[in-house]
């Protein structure tokens, strides 16, 4: 395989897609070049004329690309979904979060909560209200613009502190001062789905198809799951 595959992907799946690309290179010796961006930025870059072989993004983004004739709907494959996860600093006891009842009690027992001001944080605010503890938790919650700041706060924190973020980025940063406690209980989990598709304007169609086959193979799936992508 000689054609270089160019991939434009959403950043949330970066930990898994990077590992899959590394394994793919090792097995096929095929060249893979990946860049990461937010969903709006992906659309903007494609609209501005950037040429790539594969786009990995939420289905709504791929729908828009297919509707404008830029992507092939027939080649779309599911990558997985990413939920909200819980983390604590290294060395801290893991909170009990298996059930909604345990999760709620752990929230109330925590001395502080840390999460972002983006989509994860917006969902958590609504969730805490649904659980009937919104006002109680607001007084001990700290919000940051992005995950990096949340991670740094938790890693250097004290006491019974709980942090939140996308499962993928928590798993990726585990060992760097924080520890992955697990995902939210299934009944209250919030998922974002991701899929991959081949672009009509790509120059490495055959190689791109081979990459998607590897991505959805048992080997590829195991790497995605290990990165926190279900």
C-alpha cells in the first residue's frame, strides 16, 4: 500500500484513532496523516476546499457532507460513542458510581466537584438538577473552559474531589496525576456518537477503504474500546 491516507477527525476520538492508525501502519506499512478539529471546524475546512480521504465526526456532520455530495454515504461506518466519565487524583479513593444512587451519594459526599463549561458541563448541570441536588452541588463546584484545566485542578487538588470529562480524554490522561474512576451509570449517561466516511474528493480511495476495514475489525475495535470509545 503506497498511497498516503489523509484523515480529518473530531478531537474527542483522537486517543483511539491515533492508536488504530499506529497499528494500521505497523501491519500494512501504509502511510496515515491525521489532523483533528471540532465539528464546526471540520465543515469549514471541507467547505474551504481542503481535500482529505476520510472524515471522522458525529453523524450529523457526515450527513451534511453527504447531502452536499462531498462524502459517500455508502462507505460510512460506525466508530463508536463517547460518554461522560469520572476521575479523581492519583492516590485518592475511587468513588462508588456504579448505580445512580451510589453516584448521587458520592456527589453529595464529595468536598468539591470540577468540570468544564462546554457540552459536558452543560449536561452535568442539567443532570444534577434532575437528580435533585443541583443547588446543593453548585456551591461546591468549580468550572473551567476546557478539560486541560479540569485535569490540572484535579491532579493537584486535595480531599474528596471528583472531576468529570469525556471518557476518552480521562483515559488518555490517566497516570498524569489523575485516575479514571469509570463512566456515569448507564441510566444517566450522555453519549456522543462518531462515524467515519470516505470523501468523494479523496486521492487514496482504495487505501481509505482498507483503513476503514481495519478500523471496524476486532483489532481496531479493541483499540478504540481501550481508549474509552464504546
